[in-house]
C-alpha cells in the first residue's frame, strides 16, 4: 500500500513540476529554469538529508559510475518536460510520457537490466500499452 501511495505522490508532483517549470521557463528560459530547479532541489534535498538522512556518502566510491548519470537524466527530464508541455499542453505531453515510461520500465523489468529483478513479460502488458496508445489518440482527436 505504501508503494502505491508514493507512486500516486510521484504522479501528482511530476505533473505539477512540469507545469510549474514551464511557467518559470516562460519568464527566464528553458535552460535557466533547469538550472534554477536543480539548484532549489539540491538545497531542499540537502536540508532533508541533514535532518533525516541515515545513509552514508562514504560508500559513493562503491557505486557503479553509470548510475550517477541519474543526475544528468534529471536535467534532461526537467528540460524536456517543460518543452513538451509548452508545445503540446500538460495532459497530452504527460500522457505520452506515461506510455514511454511504461515501455522503458517494461523493457527493464523483462530483461532485468541495471541490476533489476527480471519479471516475466506477459502479453497482457502489451495489450495494456496498446490500449493506452489508442486512448491517447482518442483523447487527442478533435471533436
């Protein structure tokens, strides 16, 4: 249940973040927004870590260096979401993102990529993705 709650929160905040960042970029630019957003995010993460952190930065050398690209991905995500929303609108852009996220996540699960446990691919996942894509097409149709 807690996993569902965190997933719901992530969905809410990803949608809000995309719209908020797009509004900021209207005033200061897309790359500038990406920089500001990550600066503010860093300060917030540092404060939360100082208050609640229970891990240790001392083991950072043990991490596979490719996984540190997550920070780079964050920059690309913030920029791309703001651009996508500014061009397509929030609902259409986020719908496309959700389908792509499911395709990539299913690929990672199916092949057990990046140290993830391998989860058997079921045809129902393909059917679900198909219906999501059809749903986006119907959603976007002009009436």
